[in-house]
C-alpha cells in the first residue's frame, strides 16, 4: 500500500521542533532525544519526500521552499493528533467540553463576561477558549480542531455553519489631547490628514476598515503605528495625538466615561456583524448548544435594552 511511504509523526515533530526552537540541539532537548536522533529523523523526511527540506545557512538550519510546505503540513498534522488525543481523553473521562476560538478583540472585551455567566449557569460543562486571527480560526474550525468560534468576519467554508450574533460598528476615536476632541462632523477628505495607530494588518477590523475606505476612494491612510492590543491602543489615544478606528464594543465604556471621543465622519459609517460559527463536524455538542443559547440571550438583551429571562432554543436551521 502507498501508506508505507508516508512520513511518521516523529519525523514531522522533529522538523517542527527544529524550526520553532531554532536548532537541532534545542529540538533534541525538547523531545528528550540526542542530536544524532534529530538529524536522522530529518534525513528520513528528506528521503520520504525525495527533496531536501532544510539547508545550513551559516550556523543555522533554514527551510527550503519544499521544507516550508512540509513544515506547514507538519503543524496541521500534529495539531490534529494533539486534538485527537485530547478528544479520546475527554471521552474516557466522560467530560462535556467545548473548544471555543475567538478573535482577539472579542476575547479581550466580550468573552470574559460570557464565560462567567456560562460557568454560573452550566457548572457541569467546560469551555476551553483560545484567541487568534480570523483566517487561522476558520481553518481550525473547518478541520475539526475547534468546535465553535466567535468572529468579526463571516466565514465562507462549506464545513462551517454561521449565524449573526451582534451588530457592531468601527468608530473613529481620539483622546482628550487631540485637536478633534469635541468636534462636529469630520469631512471624509480629512481622513488622510490624520495620524493613526491601528491594530495589525491581520486583525479582522483592519480588513473591514480597508474595504470601507477603498469603497469611498481612499486607498491609504497615514499609519504611524500598528499595535497588537486594542486596550493598548486605547491607552495610547488617551495620552497622545493619534486617532484610531476601533470596534464600538471595545470602546463603549471609554466613550461613556469621557476618556475617548467619537469623531463622527460625514457620509461614512462602518457597520458590521459579529458571527457565531459552528463546525459541521460537531453538530451535536450539548456544550455548544448551551453556549449558543447564552450568546443569543445576550444578543436579545442588547437589542431590546433589557435582560431576557427565557431560553432561546438554537437549532441547525438557524444557520446557513
């Protein structure tokens, strides 16, 4: 059978360790084997694929173009293997759990309250949450490495079911020391004259912002800094002379207490939707159903302006 020519997990784990830890010696320590064994596993991978995967550049081993592809494959395969082992352990333990993934902004500002409410309502269930970028989360969701996700962009994959969760808006904000504090409507033409501190390019809000600006003919704005934390940006705005586009849910409290100011833009509002995404590979997860119920109750309470006391049953027909 052709299966006998496939690489084993030990070879893939050696390659992954060498790349991520910086060398053969470091990989050997992490895997608790000697350097010769690491080298042997790497050569075995070369032989298996029929190409050289790593070359020495100076004192370091660097991936070849073929090696880069095998490394990405190794990451995915080992992630799947780890997830499988975890799943089997959970089955043996008889525990009910949910693998939840969220974008960074949602994880920082919306998730903590949801997790606390869920733990109080369903103490018998366990949620394992992690934060990441939308593209990576969608890949993990579609391949069964996670069960449920909360996203700032709508996924487009046949193995992912989605439904709307909350309405949101990207708003232009500044701190008290900025000249636009307390200003009236800002002409769209002035957007290119401001200095921005924004989330990194991979962040979902940057994708939404870029499309919205392109739609009105603005291809580029002056970005002074890119910062990987919404909270850090808020602190910088409170002290400096920059502006930023941020999710309304992330700055609502700062706007309410007067530490940030919403600069309204003439003829431009960047509205968007936050999404609940579910893997088709795990449609009958009772923890996912319970958590979605809580999320829908939150959305109903926000839209009606009051706390709901009834349960909302979420079925597969709610998705598309």
